[in-house]
């Protein structure tokens, strides 16, 4: 089992920044990669950014150049630094642990709100 706890969401004005954190615990050795997803009201959950154990990253086109995913292996924590936030970033952000031999783990979600 893997447990994920997100933090760092909140309300920020357009153009501002937020940093989300996701702390993993449990069977972390089963994790192949970590990712951030988001889901806005009425929309499907979408991938925002992903980072592998080797440090390779990929981003949704809509956030490239503004969001950065990183990890601190000593703390078993993944971060999502979000800069130049736009109102369309408003969503619940979820941390996900990609486990190739077990069911993926999801956090409870953290709300990010960018008023228009």
C-alpha cells in the first residue's frame, strides 16, 4: 500500500504562484513514477506533469514553461511549482503514484483556485 498526502493548494490571483507538495509513505519501492493530475468541474481528470524515478519529466502542453515537477527522494516528496497561474488552472489537483505491478495510488486532492 502507498499513501499520498497533498498540501499547498489555495486561492491565488492570476499571475501568481503556488507550490503543491505530495508526501508518499508505505511501500514506496513499488512506485515507478509520480504525477500530478487535475480535474476542473465538469471536466475529465487530466495529466499535468509526471516525473519518473530516473528524473525524466513530461508536461501537458498547457503548462509547459510555467509549471515544474520535482522530487526530493530523501523526503519521499514530489512538488509541483506553478507559476504565472491562469484562471483555467482552477481545479482539484491530485497526486498519483504509478505502480506497474500494483494498483496506482491517489491522494485526496487539493483545491487550487485562480479567480478570473
